[in-house]
C-alpha cells in the first residue's frame, strides 16, 4: 500500500504535481494542514465554496498546498495544477483569491468536462493562525468544529451544544463549513475477515484499531491500523466510543462477541455490527436483552454485518462492512451520526 501520509506526500507546491495523484486519497484536509503548520510552514488552503451544475466534488471540499505538502483534490484532475500555481502566488503575497472555473471563468482554456462551474476560495494560513490552531485543537479533542472564513479573517469554534456552547458567527461574505471528528473504526477479531475489515478501514482513512483479546504480542504485518490485546470491555473503554465511532464484532466466540456488543450497543457509537449467521441473530438479541441491554439499543445491531452483496470471501465482507458504515454515515440525519454541512453567506 502506498505511503500517503501528509508528511511524506509526493510532490510540492513549488514543483509540478505528480502524474499519479496519490495526494488525493484522503478527504480530510486537517492532517495535511497540521503537518505544514507544525513544521512552521504557511499553507495555502483551497476550498470549493460554490458549485454550478454538476461537479465531481461537493461544496466544502478542500485541498492543502505547502512546501513539500500536497493533499486532497477538487475536481478529479481538471484544475488542480492551476490551483497549485495560484497557491504559489497566494503563499508569496498573502492575498486570498476567488478562482472560478467553468462558466464565467477568466481561464476558458481550462475545460471542465463535467460542465460544472466551480468557485474556489484560496487563502494563506500562517503557522500561528488562531482559527487554524483552534480547528486542530478541536480535532485532537474529537469535538465538532465550525470554520468560518472570508480569506482574510478566520474563526473556528466548537459547534454549539448546550447553554455554554457557541459556534462562531458567520459574517457577510464568509464561507462556513462543519468539521466532524475523524471516523473511528474498531474491529474485534483475528481471522482473515477481521484483518480485511481493519485493513480496508485503514486504507479508507478511518482511525482503525484491531482488538484481539489475549492475542500475540506482535501485531499483524499489515499497515494502516493500531492493535490492542485487552478484553473487549477494557479495549473499548480505552479506545473510546463516540458518535463518530463504528464497531465491527467478528471474533467467532459467542461470549466475547456478547461482551463486546453489551458495551458497544448502549454507547454513542453510530454503528455496531456483528459477523455471524442470520439464524443466530434472534438468540444473540435475546441474550443481550437478558443482560440488560435495552430493546432500542439491541435493535441498533447490524447483523449479519455488512450490506448484502452476496460475497463471503474476506475482502468481499470487508467491502460490505465499509459500504454499510459509509451508507449509514451519509444517511439523512441518522440518530447520533455525523453531519456534513457547508454554507456560503453572501
């Protein structure tokens, strides 16, 4: 698997972009922004703030460009190189830019085959920028954040929750977008299916942990996820379960599965799934209810785990599980699931 961490991403804003856009694998710009600012480097942050018809990427999509750091993509290859050229100028003079591609663009030679009109805000973020530092602090704390910027002035704060919570105001001409904590995936198990789910989760950008109680001290020789050996209750408590957490239980041991589900189902985790035969689901739910798990929490269980795509091989099950998690994550206002909203005030 290619190394696509922001610290070692291929290419530089001061060089032509790489022919293979490995820098576009991840959707979250915060790790790359952190890498640049913690290295003492200013970063150019490009954000799609408006779209006409079509467009492969939604409003709020971002790209980070700094010396030695290129991360994210805005169009699938139509305009990234041009944005990088403007980023050089933005980093040099500190002035924000509104870039328009497609209808009404001053650069008609840059064609968008999708027929879209894309408007991008490009801004210079200094290493000591208070808004960016607040954004990264909230990311570390796994607190939803509201980012507001017009290119010259920025603010960031926690999304309002309760009487003491207050997101920053959105002023005239500013763009606002919400950042939720990164998706966390916890996989319990040790067989090839569990390993495939954990590996695919890591490749998909999830903060992934594989839990194998009393497993080998040496983790599996696979990249992309952390490894723990505690019993389910201890491991899940240590990792933490919040509304941006998905739990996939795949141990093949009834008592261990039960122990994990009894902790995960009443928790804020937005997804809990269990591997196993359909004929066992009723007995499994009855045992959970007998152990004191509420009817509502028991009915949150996704079992058998994953979308019904027909395949049973490890990678096929992994695809089904990540597909089901993604579908629930993007469902319209599911209880406890993360929201993704962006808006431009003009």
